[in-house]
C-alpha cells in the first residue's frame, strides 16, 4: 500500500511540474505582448471581431498606443457546388489606433487630478474627410512597421503599413497581396493619414526590413478580361516617408499580371511578351521551342524607333484564328533545315497595338502565323510574320 502511495505521489509531482512548465501561466514568444487594457476593450464596438492588437509608440509622444486589427460587417455565403450547410464567412478588415493621452500640463482650475483621454483613430475604413473609401484587406492582413521593432524591443514606427489579401492568408506563398496601405501620424486634427493602393490581381512593392528604409515604389496590377492574363499596370513613387505618392511617368502599361509565360498560347500574348522585352523559352523539359529563340520569324524586323521594352497603351485582336487554305507547310522556308520537324502556317491571326514610337503614339499591326511540332500539332506557338507601322 505504501509503495502504491509513493508511486501516485510521484505521478502527481510530475504532472504538477508539467503544468507549471507548459500550462496557461507559461509565457511563449506569442505571449510577450501585454493584454489589451480593459479601458480600451470597453471602447471597441461589440460588432467588431478583433484579430490582433499591438502596442507601439505610433505618434512619437513617448507613450504606447494600441493598434487593433478587426473584422466587421461579417456575412455568411454559401459556396456554389458545396454541401447545403457549407458556409463561408466573408468580412472586410479594418484597423484603428487607440491613443491614451494624459492632460499635460493640467488645465488651470480643472481638477487636482490629471485627466486621461482615450481617442480612437480609425485608419481604414473611416468617416473622416479624405478617408471615406477603402479597407485594409478581405481574407487577411499583414502588419508592417517602418522601422521594425529593434533588438531591444522598442516599437516606435514612423509609418505603419498593411498588406491586404483577398484570398488565402499571409503565411508563405499561399496568396498574393491585393492591397497596400501606409499611414503616418499627422496631428490631432487629421489623425493618421497615408496612401492606399489596390490591385485586384496583385500589388508589387519592395518591403524593407532595415531601419530608416521605407516603401518608395509600388506597382498595381488590375486584371482585364483577357485570355493571356493581361493587366493594367501602374507604378507610383515617392522619395521618403510621410510623403505623397505620384504616378511614375511612362509606367502605365498593359502587362502580364504575374509575369510573361515562357511562350504564350495566344497571339495577343506573343505580341505583348515581345513588346515587354521577353523572349520565348521552353515551358518545361518536355516542350520544345521553335528555332530562332525569337517571337519574330527570320527576316522580320521591328520598325525603326520601336525598341522593346515599351509601354503598351492598347492591344486588340480577333477572338478566333483563321485556318489557312492548304493547312500549312513544313517550316523549312522560314527556318531552313532547322524547321524540318516543325509545321508552319496552319492558322493566322492579326493583332493591333498602340505603342509609343519615337515619342509618338502609333498603331502597329502584327501578322502572326502558327508554328507547331509535326507530331504535336495541337500545341500551337505563335510567331510574327510581318509588322506594319500605321
């Protein structure tokens, strides 16, 4: 009996040690942030679902403020093709900074006690002048601090930013950001001001992680209803923090939303790839590229003054490619002996573009012909047979 009690006591002692080490009282890396003060919690609208909070000195007053990231206006949507009881919760994401400020110095004859006021400054969405539109993200938001928290744990950013996602989350390569918001403290009257960028395909920006480095260039990609996944791309620049972004002249162009594919499937894609300075390549180790390593057939040249990469102001093409009478031919007239395993001219298409040529916007007509391997005629590649400057 005494032996059994000793064994039970030893087990209880081990359980107690495990609880003290791994139980709720243990502080891990994710628990270093102090809890949201009750005074701030009482000011958070009950309809908000707080995702995260962070204490930093956002306004350079030597006191911490509280950044809240929250979901609002949540709705349930039934995804088509799923079971009837399947529901997807959709909710935009907003942000606010709560500032607890001491009255200093105290107002004369006001009170013998110092007054503390807590002011919620909305980032986005907001009702204030100039900030009535927009939100931080849809499915997820990643907070950016410029500069980041230093090695001593000091958090005093000059700017705070957010990468917003429309699908997926912020972990690894699960999704592309479609929004970028940047804010800075502009004083009590204006609160936090900044810039919002939206690209429904993606946002591209270099996000610095070193002190005294800030986002100075942003490119937005907004998708068109195009089979080659072309976007309206536009770049914005500035020279430093707390400054307004301006459109970088000459960067507004049609471009591939996610970069040019190795050898675009459609004729409009081949023309766009050429104009944006790309050359064809094999998609994988099982595909081949027609001879010449160019979107231009041998002997075809670009008009004088047209030197890729150039901005594409417009790109039009017919939806279909016309079959050529006779069904095409072996590509020896185009490529010589290197073309004996290729079939040319089964299909033809015309694409027109508007591009700057010697500083003047000109229309360029591109005639394209199909090129495919003799034994894989279903995989069509497009090459330019003539170029007309209009």
